[in-house]
C-alpha cells in the first residue's frame, strides 16, 4: 500500500505523500515542474497500479476462464477479484451486475445497442445538453437505424440542468434517460437523485455516465437507484482500455447480447447459440485481463485515500482556483454551477484557446483546449471551445498558483 493510503481517513489529504505515489510527477517540462491539469481527459497512474500491471504480466498472466492449469486459475481469480472490487466500489448488489468493457464509450454503446434493440420506432430517449459525444452519437445511430426520437434537456447559462424542462420532456413513449453525472466540459454535478425520482415516478429507467464522477466523490449505485451506470478506468487512476457497465440484474437479463464470440456462449451449433449467464453474456472474446487487475488496484488506491477526503481536498482546490482566476479582468469562466466537481473552463479575451494551451505548456502547465468532445454544448454556449483545467487527487493550491502565473504571461502577450 502507498504511503498516502496508509493515512487515516479522518485526517486531511497529505498532498506531498500522494504526489510521491505518482512517478510521472517527477518529470520536467521545458525545465519546469510538471503541473498536470488534464486529469479530466486521462489521469496519471500511481505506483500501486503500475506495480499491479507489471506483476500480473510477470507472474500471473494467462487467459481466463478456460484453462485447467494453475496459472490460468490464478489469472481468473485476479480477474474475477477485480470484478468484486468494482462491485464494492460502487456498491452494486451482485458481481453479475458488473460488466467489463473497453471504456465508458463502449459501455454506453453496449446499452444503446442491446437495450436499444428492444425499442420501437417512435420510442424516446432523453439526454442533456451537457453530454459527451459518447452519450450522443450512439443514440443518433439508433435514431437513424431504428427510428427512435432523441430529446435534449436544456441547461441555463451557468451550466445547470433545467429539471423542470427535463420533466416536461418525459412522456408515455420515453424509454430511457441517459445523462452525465458530472459534465466533462463544465464540472457541473447533476442531481441524479432528483432525475431518478422524476423518472421512477413514470417507470422510466435511467443510465448515468459517471466517467467524471467516480474519481471525485463516493458513488453508490443502489442509493442512487439507477438502472445503468458507466465509468472508465483511465480517469480514475487506472489503465486505459478498461471500463465498467453496471446494470441492474433484471435489466441486463432482458437485454440481448451486443457482440458475439467466445466466452459469451454456453454452447454453439450452426443452428443456434445458447448464451452464457451474466456477466459473461456481455463479455465476448478475451477480455482486458491485466487492465481489470490494474483497475482494481486503482480503485483500492482511491478507497485507501478515502473518497470523502478526496472530495474535500478537491473542493478546496476548486474554490481556490475560482478565487485566483477572478483577478483576471480578461478571463471569462465557462460553467459556474453552484455544485461542481474539479473542473475549471475559461476563455481569455483576445487569445485563442490553443494559443493559451501552448503558452501554458511552455511553463510546464498541462491543460486541455478545444471542445472537449462536447460540440453541442459549445454551440449552446455560442463559443468554439475553452481552456479546461481539470484537477486530480495530486493537485494542490500551488498548481493553481502555477496556472495563474502562466496565465499572467498570456495576458502580457495578448493584453
């Protein structure tokens, strides 16, 4: 276990201990300390995750579920142990409700294709204006293929979901609400409990994209009472190429498989196939075995730090960032919802976001620029894109100070 994770959860986060857990933070960028403010795109990996991945390849690697030899059984135990780690992390009711996917995008597509295959022409799916493309395009594909109707719930100028307008979109043909938990381009935290309450009153299932949520706050899928919840490993300090779909068991059992092949079958003849039980019905082919093991290590790391402590630490950094950025008269914050996770998006007057990002990079500050895979949101806000600083567990007020100092150079150039 890491030095940081050994700390008791009733103490504030020890930022320096956390930083020592992430080897990449020792890198120098143009001679400067690396200030990594792009965790919303992909988070860095602690040593515990790197060690778990290396150990799996060096000492435990074999294909899973299929071998009678000891190494295969060991790999299977680690892989299925990772499923239990995910189950506990989100408090799913059973391991059968945890499906491993390639990422959150694949998980969303799985539901759009498997659940979506049960929809009829004219049935409706409701999303919001804050969605990542991964929660827009699959539904457009289903619309074009099967004739469903896609409805979009609006937001206000702060980036707050209009709950009344959302409720007004719900009707007898509404078959699913699919919505983000935390908006990736704005940081807005959507009140999922309220969305679920209005949906359940009408018998409408709810799917939540938690890719920007599980790394910032505790998530309990049973307390939220959602039907589907997805997240991706690489944003929660795990490896890329691994994601999770949680599905309520009765929902998953009704859905047909999406991808066919090995391990999702019990028997195959040329006349028919008998599908495997959950969760394997949705896990065709050799899975990302080591990715799942690495994800489990990441979730154990986050759990060891304490998600309440992480949330409190990041809330402090976010509030400090808002105060410090307020000193720039030529800076406009994009996304000012009262309830936000660790994301600050902004524009600098007279400076293109790509130019801002390039200048910041020369100071060792890594941020994201562009539309953040949320082009409909940018169109709604009538902007081409933003500069986005997204915080992780290893960021502190000194990183905000470095960002502010680098932005002062931007102001000098474009002021």
